[in-house]
C-alpha cells in the first residue's frame, strides 16, 4: 500500500551531480515546497537514456489533492542522501 509523506523543502542542494541531477532534484524540491507529497515507495529503475542500464533513476510519485505527478531524478549523492535522511522507502526491483 502506498503511503504519503510530507517533506519540508529546506533540503540543501549540495553535492556535485551533473546538471540534470541538480535540475531534476531542484524540480522535486520545488514541488515539495508547493505542497506536493511523496507517495511511497519510490521506484529505483534503470535510467532510460543510458543504453546499458548502468545508471539508476529514482521515480518519485507526488500527490496533491486529487492530482498525481511523476518526477524522475537520476541517481546522485544528493538524492541518495535525501532519501536516506527522510527515511523514504525505495523499491529496487527491476
């Protein structure tokens, strides 16, 4: 069963990920600041834009009122720390 978790958006955007990781994590933080909630679990899947499945992306399902939204963030130290610090559940099945 999916559970929602309200996260405050005061997480620092530190770490040295690529521009895409920074931009996508920023999009997630902005959504949380706008009142969206993370629906758990988060889905860790191969990043579709990498041909050999060597990179992982985290798919965050967000909910607000009666609307859902998906934000995909490529794996990086910042997003992994965020997931760990917030004690979010992650589904790693492929």
